């Protein structure tokens, strides 16, 4: 399977998610606030290491001082499963029963 990357909705320019179940941050430059106002910090993009929370993989996304935790399976499904985001589904089903296998081929 060829890896395809899409911008994470609400975090465009900050994060991307792939159909293989990976998330990466993007290179970006941020102007600091507070005591360091006017200074600039450069962040290098990298692949995020998901955290295991009760058997499910989670990632933490940050933007503008706020932080959101989201399940990796749900993030992949929202961006790659046709109609998943607009449905009333409350969970992601893993075909092989392994909640750490977040490849789009394993989700429904």
C-alpha cells in the first residue's frame, strides 16, 4: 500500500495523518508570546509516537496553547474512511481486533 498523507482538519500546517496509521508534525516557525514576545522559534517536523491508553493508541495535538488528545484509529478513520466523519458512529471497528493496528486497511 502506498502511504498517503493528509492535513489534519483543524490543524492544517501543524500535523498530517497517513493511511498507514502514522501522524507527523510539520516544520513551522512560531512567534513567541509573553516575556519572549517578538522572538521566533523554529520547530522541526517529526513523526509522533502514539501513547497506549487502555489498549488504544492516542496522539496529542497542540495548537495555539491548547492541546487535544484523540484516538489514532478515529483520526485515520475521519480522514480516510468514506462517510465515517459524517456518520453517527461512536467507535472505530478494528477488523483484526488489534486496536494498535490503525492502518486504514484494518478499520471499518
